[in-house]
């Protein structure tokens, strides 16, 4: 199963022009990752789970359902975190010149595949 | 104008233009100036949760060095959360409870941020505020009182000077005759009348040149973004270039033509109509 997850992550990176991707458990531990050498897998995983969870708390307070996605934009690029039901968080790192529309589309596709793998 | 009052006004504009239900300035992750549709405990909870989210998002620099964060955006079916980083200490946190228009949200926050950055001294003052031990009401009141006190002191100083001057003059000069006083008044009146005429002439000239304040372009662009979405900026800039519009010498006819050309780019009739209605008000 780990190989399957890595395959999905690699496809996102290849097709969307991302720099890295990580699949995170709800408690912030990395399930699978394909990340650049200078990026700490554990830190990205912990950040992803925490920040999405904090965003969801705002949505819950206002009774506005689930938060589908959260991303941080910086001069270096994007960090995009997508919730996969209550099962996992998909984190993707992309450069500043990434085509955001394509990226989000590929992430959605990958999230669906991961959801199926997780059953 | 009192910079805190101006800050409040800009925040009100941001809230209105983005149709937000909550927007606020956070200093060192603590809420400082907030405009919210929520009240009481709900408002306090939202402020607290948003504060935590901002705090967590700032840690991104530890995950990826020199990430250079600009904004954080989170979206659900019926909610959007937007955090815009003005600098390391000051952020704007906004919540919109409907299907969001991302490009518009980003544009409005950039406008507000740019306005703040035009006043680096005030920005610095904001960054150093101890939010937990001061209230915005005090800041507004304090500044106004200080300004009023200063004005009163200045007036008193001038009165003193006048009194001294009069005292000195009383002993030396003769009191002018009534005819002299009347003549003086007539001269004064003629002078004022002449100045008024010159001013009228100037205003007429300016009106006939039909020059428009360049800020109108910003408003038109904003309205266009609302109707057409993220691609609006690209089309807007292209049209301005094609029509050879010079923002420093904007004429009414330029604006009319630009609005017409932009309206042609809006496919849906009701959106086109809305755009035309909103921009006609600007003229």
C-alpha cells in the first residue's frame, strides 16, 4: 500500500509541476512522502494536520461544514493541504510559478485516489 | 486625519467590498481592531480560533526557510478564511460566509495593505502596540484629545501675540479715521472678489479639460474583477494599453470608452448590466 501511495504522490508531482507531496495521518504523522531533501517530512506533516484542523475549528464554530482545502502562499511557492474525509491530509509543495488551477485539479484527483486506497 | 480612524475606515471598506462577516487586524497574533457581524461569546470564540490559526501559519517559516509568506487561504462549500500578512507582526484575518471570489478578496487585502505600507511610521507604531493593555477606543480618543489640546494651545499663543502687538501699537500709532477704514474695507473686498474670479476661472479650465482622478481606474477595475473573476486584471491592463490611457491625464471620454470596452468582455447580460450600473455612478 505504501508503494501505491507513493505512486499517487509521484503522479501529482509529475502532472502538476509540484516540488513535493506528503500524505499525513489525522494526528500529524507522515504516511508516505516524496519531498525535496531540504524539507523535513515530520515538520510538514505536523504543520499540515495542525493548520487544517485549526481552520476547521473556525468553520465548525460557524456551523459551515467542512473545510476542503487550505493553502499558504509565499514568495517561494505554495503549501497546499487537502483534507481526505477524516482519514488523512494530502500536503503538496509547489513553486511560485506553478499553475494553480492545474495544481488544484491534480490534487483533487489524487485525493480521490487516496480515498479509495484508504477504503 | 487620525491614523487609527483611517485604519478603521479602510477596514470597514474591506469588509463591505468583500462581503465579509468578519475582518480584523491582528497584531502579534492577537486581535486588535475587529469589525464583525458576530457578537458576544461567538465573536470571542472566532477571534480566539483565528488567532490560533494565524499563530500556526506563522510557523511555516520554520518548516521552510525564507518561505516569505504572503497569505493563507482556506475554502469550504460555504466559507472562506483569508489571512493576509502585512509584515511579521501585523496580519489581516477575514471570514466570508458564502461562495468566495478569491481574486476579489486578494485584491481588497492588497489595497488595504498598500495603504498601510504608505505610512511606515504608523505601521511601526502598530507593530509595537501592546494589544492586551490598550483599547482602540482609547487610541482614537487619546489622539483626538491631543489634537484638540494642541489646537487650543496654538490659538492661545496666537491670541497672546496679538494682544502684545496691539498693546505696543496702541501707544505709538494714531487711531485711523472712519474714511480710512472704509477705504481699507473696499480695497480688501476688491482683492477678495478678484481672487474669487481667478479661482472660478481655474475651476472652469480644470472642468473643461475633463481630467478625472486616477483612483477612478482602481474602482472600475474592482467592479470588473467582481463580474469576471481572476482573469479581469489581465484584460483590464490590456484594454488600458490598447486605448492609450494615461492615468495621470485621465479624461472623461477615456473612462467612458474603457467602460464600454470592458463591458463587451462580460458575457452574461445581468453581470454586464451590473457592471455598467456600478461604473456609471463613478462618472
